[in-house]
C-alpha cells in the first residue's frame, strides 16, 4: 500500500488531540485508529518526526499563535485549529524534509475545514499567512518560552 501524507496528517491531528486530554499510549492509539482497515499506510517517518517536533516545540508554536492571533485566547481557541497551525508551523520551521510553505498552509486549511468549519479555515489561513510573511524572524529565534502551561501534555 502507498503511504498517504494527507491521511497521515489527519492521523497526526487526532493523535495530538488525544494527547491534550489523556495520557497517550502510542501503540493502543495506533491500533484503535488504524485497525488495519484502511487502504493506505501511514508515512511513519513523517508522523514520528512531526509528533516529536510539535510536542517539543509546543511553547514556540503557542507563542507564534499568540503573536499572530492576539485577539484569540489560546484556552478557548479550537484545539483542532491550534493543531492544524502547529503542523504547518512545524513543517515550515523545523521538519528535516523541505515542504513548500504554500503546501503546508493549504494542508492546514484543509485540516481545519475537515475537522471544523469555514470560519476555522479563515482563522487558520489568516494566522499562517501572517506568520509566513514574517517567517525569517522565527527562523532565527531560539527556544525561549513565556507560555507556562503544557498544551500537548
């Protein structure tokens, strides 16, 4: 079977979402999600790298969201929107494989539409486009969190 990056991103969203609310057992989660009934394979290299990046760099990601969405409260913002943004930001800044920024942004918008609604699409698009216009600033920044809570446990 062929690995599907688009479907792997959806799996990643659900895995990160699950981790927000409960301790995560990767094996049990993968078995429950996958159950070997799908017609695709996960891109496990991408999946593992992205999951680790997002959990490790969550403070940086949340600071970026706070910067480009100052009117939104991270506590009340839809978690799926935060996760979609986290995936795109991580792909653009830290993923070893180079993915064009426009692809990352479009995939994040698709994720927000898939998991929520048109309004989410506009929010994710606005934040990521503003971020992308200033990406050089963030490529030079070091990890210095002011966010004190752990988002992805």
